[in-house]
């Protein structure tokens, strides 16, 4: 008989059961991830994704965290000239938040871009997420601005070839 593990029993001891990987645009995993993004990032603001917005994501690097066949964490990276990458749509399923999964997801994405000789990662961080990115070594830059109706700061981290 298959054991059913309630989500709340997941803790830092078995975070290794989460599999992080790069997925294909338009794959089944990507479609699941779009739904996760909608639930975590868009629905609370009364917003949707349009077909045109999603089409623009072709060519981006899509990264997921998967637990028992379910996508529970996601972000995408936009490659920008001069070895810079923009991180967007960082989302962890609500009942998996606060367990270190967001940290692992971002660290995994940093490994991916360091392999590609990245010089810099930056993002537009919601005010509420700034302490999370600061823990991961990102630093605020510029002025507070508004996007999707929420206050944001740009945050960045530089990489050197030695890292
Ligand atoms: C922000 C988010 C991605 C963080 O992922 P998470 O899995 O909950 O975060 P983690 O458990 O990996 O936290 C890593 C560290 O950041 C800290 N942290 C995370 N969120 C925090 C917050 N809102 N305030 C203060 N500290 C926070 C944790 O305490 C932890 O610190 P530690 O390593 O010293 O223990 C997740 O909570 C989420 O999806 N939030 C809703 C969507 C969102 O705001 N996305 C970001 C848009 S810019």
C-alpha cells in the first residue's frame, strides 16, 4: 500500500525528496507550473496570464521543484545580453513555504546560470519577498517602484568566474 504523507509532515529533514530541474516550455510540467504561478502570484491580485504573455516565455529557462510528481515550486530566468539573467515568477506552493524550498530553487537556478558563465542575476522583488532574497545574498538597487499594483525593488547579485 502506498503511504500518504501529509504536506505538513515535510520538513527540512526530507527536503531532499524535492527534485529541482529545468523543464521545457509548453511541456506538461510547464502547464502545471503556470497553474501554480496563477494560484500564488496572480489570483490573489485578481490577474490572469494572457496567451500572448505566455508565448513570450518561449526561450526562457523554466525551473521547477517537484514533489511526488507534483510541481510545488517554480521560477523562470530570462537571458539578457552581457551574461545577465533576470529571475521572475518565483513561487512556492503555500503549504510548502517556509521549509527552505524557495532557497534551494534559487540556489539551483544560480548553479544553472553559473555553468553558462553568468555575471549577474537580478529581479524585481515584491517588498514582502525582500528579506527572502537578502538571505540569499541579493542587494536592493534603485528606487521603490510599482508593478502589478505592488511595491517592488530591483535586487541583484554578481557572480565571478571563480565561484
Ligand atoms: C517568497 C517565497 C518564494 C520564499 O520561498 P520559501 O520556500 O517560503 O522560503 P525558504 O523557506 O526557502 O526561506 C529561505 C530563507 O528566507 C527566509 N524568508 C523567506 N520568506 C521570508 C519573508 N517573507 N520574510 C522574512 N524572511 C523570509 C526564511 O526564514 C529562510 O531563512 P533561513 O535560511 O535563515 O532559515 C515563497 O514564500 C512564496 O512563494 N511567496 C509567495 C510568492 C512571492 O512573494 N514570490 C516572490 C515574488 S518577488
